[in-house]
C-alpha cells in the first residue's frame, strides 16, 4: 500500500484545490485502491500537531473550480521551525514523528517561498518530499510561473479596469495597490494589462518627483486623470539607499496605512489633483482559479504524482520554457525570483510611455 500525505501551507490562493486534485487523480489512476492519501489539516501546523485524516476518492471530486483549500492552511514561519517554544514543542521532531505515524512514503507540499524552505529542511531530515509552486507573487525560484499568479493578475487587472471609469469621470488620480512585498510581478502584469500610467515595484526604487512630473505632463497634454499600479512593497530611492536597519525602521515607522497612501498624499500636495487609493487586498487571492491556473495545476499535480510513483523525491515541479520539469528542492529553497530590471516586459512598458518612477 502506497501512503501519501498532502498539505497546503502559507497564504491561500486560487488553484490549490485543482492542484490537490491533480495529485490525487494521478495517484489513483496508477495505484487504484493500493494508495492511501492523507490530508494534513492546516498546513505544517497540522503536521506538527498530528491533525490529519484519511481521504476518500470522492473528496477530490468537484474541487477543480473551487477556491481556497479543502485542507486548510496556516503560516508557520521557517525561522521559528527549529525554535523550541514556550510549550516545549520540538516542531521538527513532531513533524517527523507524525510522518512516521502515518507510515507515509511521501509528503506532497503546496506552498510559496517559506513553505519551500521548510520542505527542503524536512527533505534534509530524511523525509520523502515533493513540492508544487504556489503563490500569487510568482516569485519562486526555478519555475517560470506559479499557480495562483494569473488568477490574481486577472483580478487586479479588473480592478484597474473599473477604476478607469471613475477616474475619467472625476478627473482624479487613482492608485491601485497590488500585493507583492518583495517582488513586483503581479503589479507589473496587471499594470500593463490594465493600462496604468505609472507602475511602481520593489525592484525599481522610485523618485516621487519623477512620478509627479509624469502626472503633470499628462495633465498638461489634456489628460485629466492618471492611474498608478503600486506594489505594496514599493520603495522610494531615499529609503532604498538607507542601511538595512535604518531602512527597516523607516518602513515600520511610516505614518500611513501603506506606501500607496504616502504616495497619494505627496501627489495631491504637489499637483493639487484629488488622489484616491484602492486596495483590493485579499480579493486578489480569492475566488475560483481561472482557466490557465486550472490548466497548469492539473499539469503540476500530475507531474508530482509521477515523481511519487517513480520515487523521485526532493524535487519541486516547475514550469520551464512551457514544460513541467522536476527542479531540485535545494536549488529552490531560500531563493527569490525578482523582476529583472532590464527585462523585456519593463522595456516594452517604457517604450509605450509607462513610468516606473526611475
């Protein structure tokens, strides 16, 4: 009997259930009744606490289009995984114990960057692990695309589309703040697709004067409104040039709810033009996966099942040049895929007059 555990960790996003379904269907197709799949509840927390259940084939039916995760999820910071907490729980030892208790042959883990760090640690501890790349930020090393990303781009783009009408009607400046603390892929794609005039991402520190000049130039040319797509991790050149500790303090002590509100205040002060902020927030992570995410999660899930069948552990299923391939987990963990500042996407955006505030 083959025994496989599945868990989803970190923030939820579209495509988790369809990926889970892909793994399960691949395993059932090959093993039939000779496989047991254990759903681990609420991510690594469930593995630590021994919260899991034996799944049935029908549990994986009807979930292709369903958002969120049927297994639940939680955030368990990697940096605390080896820290013995006040309840004297050795998290790593507990995870290994419950893995053995379930008599697992393999653990399939779906998650983002922090999740992959812990997955690699478990692999180094001797557990058989395969992973799937999940995040709307599209910032996992070793894969061209993560699932959840394109669905989030669609939502963020729709928000910008809707903002266009009210911005035009009132002659306002609007800022749409997209998710992405460290990488600007989501803001970049949605900003271009939504026709934003300014796109600010963490990889390109902005000069607020350049942003204001862009808006003034639009006004002078007869355009009464401007739209900015701003990543939540966007950073000014002044702060970017600070030492690490001072930079962290400056961001933490900012007098605004987020960077977008600071930018809005500075624009309004400099131009006198009414400036509003829209933060779609968790809308970007919610709802059903779009067709593309259903398409790639099915491929990721089938590929993960194939790795388990072949007993090829310690790999992530990644999309490279349109093909799903196994990527060594130790090459993925701890690396961030940022937007290259000289990439063709940014060059094309600049070619049509989009400002990045640099």
